């Protein structure tokens, strides 16, 4: 049975046009300019109709499993469903749940205890058709953790694992190249005085014995896996060169303009944090993602730690640096689809999966009206 959506502002790859979209059996059947007079056509009242958003990196799943420090939600399925509902409400129809394999913060013992529980929750939710969005696993491989190889081994072979990133949170490098920024962050989560200095020293010592060996092991593990590989927090051209040699195709959250330029020259796609755009800058001293967009160095956005930020950031980029709406929306639809190898979605075009979000702009703020995933209205 066909569904006809008309009087919509269709966000297409090269323009926004007033038109009509037809879908049936989970697939887009037609995308046409102009209004439809067909009986039963749904009047979208001039709202924007864009492809469903694709989020390559969100840390939000863990927050539903540990809603407060030392509080573990007793039902993993319910926690995963709460996360699913949250991302769908903001227009996301394909989400890569970032799950930490290892940790740089040894105080987060819950993260280790819940590691396989979260992996299982995503796999089970997808296998049983419990989710409204399409969930994939983005494995965050923390190179500073000596136990990383065993943790990655437990995740390999899972059907939802399609993206992995290599992370190094050693104090004095990458995201925390300015140790004072790290100390401000640690003080915000309750550390101070001698404890703060001891935490920094302990992190440096752990990393010294783990990073190099883990990097080589991870390169070998992912070399023939078919899993898309990303570097993380590249800061220098040297970091980009290492990523390229490791087989990475994505430079996730580059922290400097220099690194982003090196990534572009090396053929690596860049992923910027949507919260950085919304806030007007990085919380840890990194480059402004608006600046990367202005320089033409931004390939896609990810919500990182704020699920609501993805659509909001795309709209913000139409103001500064002034991207056309269709180009800004491509950063959260067609571009991430291409990076993840998802050829069946990310664009409003016949034959592709019927994933889309209908939204209005209310005094500049995007307001999601409804969301469709694989032809089924889910919000």
C-alpha cells in the first residue's frame, strides 16, 4: 500500500524543492516536484522532509545503562530501548552505538562490567526487531588499556559490528595534549588536589606500556575484517600518517586545523562533533568545527555526547559559515552513509530505503514532527 507525502520541502542532494514523496514496502517509490492531488495524500503543510539522519558516533547508550554514578539499570533491554527512543525522537534512523573496549578512566569500573551486556543488548534488539532505528556497533578501542585485545576479541564476529575507532587518551597528546584541559575535566567529575595529579600520572604510566603494542595488534585484527576503521582525535600530520598506514578511512574528531588539512590531503574523511558546532567551539580546546566547515574540510557530523545535536548542528551551519540547507543536511545523511558503506540509504531517491524525518524550523530551532524508518512511522 502506497503512502503519498505531498506539500513538503524535499531536501534533495543538490537543492530543496517543494514536492511529493511516495513510498511502499519500506522503499521510496517516487520523488517528484509539485503537489499531488491523489486521494489520501498526506499534506505535510510545507514542512521539510529530509533523509533519516545517520549518526556514526554516539556515546548515549552508556548513559541509559548507568544513569547516575554507581547506578546500573537492572534491565539491559529497557536501557537499550530508552536509548533507541531518544535517538529516533531527534530524527536519527541509523545509529552507530559507541561502546568502549577498554577505558582510560579506571574509576569507571561499571564500563568494564557492562561491556558485553551492552554489546548483547544491541545485537539482541536488532535480531528481535525491538528497535525503531537501525542500530550498529561502533567499537571504541582504547589503546591505553592493556586488556584491549581480549575485549576486542569478545566483540569480533557480532553482526552489528561494522565500525571501529582507534583511540589514545594519553595525557599530553591528542585530545588531552594540554594537560590543564584534562585537569579541568577531571575536577568537574569530582577529582582534585593530590588525587587529580595522581590520576594524570597513573594514566600516563598505563599508556606508556600499552599504546604501541595495542596499535600494532589492532591494525592486524582489523586489516581483513571488513570493518570500517577510524582514527580519533588526530592532532598532527604525523597522527594522520599513522592512521593512513593503519588502514583507516576516517579521521574522527580532528583537534586541529593542521590535522584536518592533512587528513584531506591523505584522502581520509573527517568527522566533526555536532556539539562543537552548537556550542560554538570545543569543550577541550580543539578546533572549531564551524571553521572546518568554512574551509571545506568537514565531511560529516556525529552527535558524540549529545544525541539532540545532530539536526541542530546541521541547521546552525546554514547560519555560520552559511552552507545551503541541502549541503548542511548531507553532512548528517548522505555523507555518513557513504563513509559507512550504506548504499541503500541517506538520500531521498527512488529505490532507496524509506528513512526520513519531517521537521519545521521554529525561530531557527529544528522541531521534529515525525520520523519514518524503513517505511514505518516510528515517531
